[in-house]
C-alpha cells in the first residue's frame, strides 16, 4: 500500500507531484497511484527532494491553500482543545518540541523527524521552479489541467477531508494578523486574503 503523505514521481512522464499538508494531497496521490506507475518520495517532501531524488523531472506541480483555512483544517485533523492555544503552541514548537518560530527548513539528524513545521510557507514546499500551482479553493477546475496533461479523465477522489465551517470563525483579528505575518510569503505570492 502506498504511503499517502509522500510526494509522487511518474517516471514515464517525468512528472513530480509535491504534496504539502492539508491541500488535498492524499486525494491526488491516490489518483496518481490508481492510474499511473508512481514512485514515492519522502513524506511531504519539498522541491529540494525533487531535485535530489528525481533529477530528470521535467514538470512539477502542487496545490496551495488559503493559509488561514489550512491552519483550521490542520487543527480539525490533529488538534484538540482551544484553537488559538493549539495554533500558538504548534507555531512556536512545530513537530519537534523545540522552538521553531521564524525557521523554515530545520536540519535534522533523525530521519523520524520532519524538515518542516506548521509555520513553513507553502511557497517553501513548491519552490520557484514549479510548473503548475493548483488552488485548493478551485481544485476541481484546476485539476482538469493535470488530467489533460496526463491524458486521464478519471475523477479525483475526495479523501482525508475535514468538515469545515467558515475558517474566519476560529480567529481573533490578532491571531489572523499573526498567521498573515507567518505566511506572508504565501499571502504575497498566491494573493490570499483573510
């Protein structure tokens, strides 16, 4: 069984899907696995792993999501308790129980630890050499381009979803501003607004 959180490489097409968390990556990975010969990369690997592990990639794509909605989705998937406390704690300590605020790529000795933390901008996953950036908010429409490129019109499954209300209901204005400051690269590059 394929690992659902890993990037996917399609060797016959020389295409790599970069899977950053809470952006429908599980659904896209499953669709790719079901319809093509795929090779798994590292869990939530970044564009750097594409260059390292799949250097003959000629096309790379990934999905971005509104950072405020993405944080709420992540919380609803793994969090508990008060959202503001959870978010503040995770942004401060990431996955590794060491302060990480303001850090993006964290070098690790242990393979069991992740290179990213909750505050890693999506732009740092995808990098500057991305060929196609899909938006979670318009995924059904945007994914048609992937289907066209790969010549496969089978529908995209909806997996690993969280039931969301309006993400704005989770934020105070101060917390929304803090998230904006942490993800300012995504806000600017992808034009997201609270």
